[in-house]
């Protein structure tokens, strides 16, 4: 894939790399765990605690990509956009809105999305 020019173009690509619920869960746990380490580093004035935070944050995501999704993490090629989209995805997962975003992916087989993640669809009027 060529470098997307905007975040709006990158988001569907990023989300398509995170189709598995287990992978998304690993991202949420890893990233939130990383925030806990960052908070501990600030609270204790110990910058060395940032290192386990980075390991915590990336380990879960990379396990999800390499072992579950069987793809290469987008952060290797698009670090800033991936970081920003990761937090966007985490927000949608935690607020229960991820299903409607997954449903918009054109190449995603709707049967692969768990029923509780699928956003209700408007009936299509027949011609």
C-alpha cells in the first residue's frame, strides 16, 4: 500500500489490519498497561519505568499481529499514524462503537464480525 496522504485514508487500512477481536483486545490491554507504567514513571519520578511501559504496550500488539492476524504491524511503516489510530481504535472498542467502523470496511466479510459488534443496518429499499 502506498503511503496514505490523510488520516481519513489511513484509518480503513489500519482497521483492516485489526479485524480480530483478540488482536484488538491485546492492543487495548497493552496500551492501557503502558499508560499505567507511564503514570508510575511520572508519579515516582523514575524515567526507567518508561521502558517496561513501551514493552508492555508493543508486546501485546505485536503478539496480536504476528500470531493472531498473521500480518506485520503498521507501526513499522507508519509509526505516527499507527499510534494515533491505535488510540482511536481503543476508544471505539471501549465505547462499543468498533462494530460500526468494522462494518464499513469493503473487503471485510460481514460473517466474520461477531454479532454483538455489528452495527444495526438500515433496510435497503428494493427498486
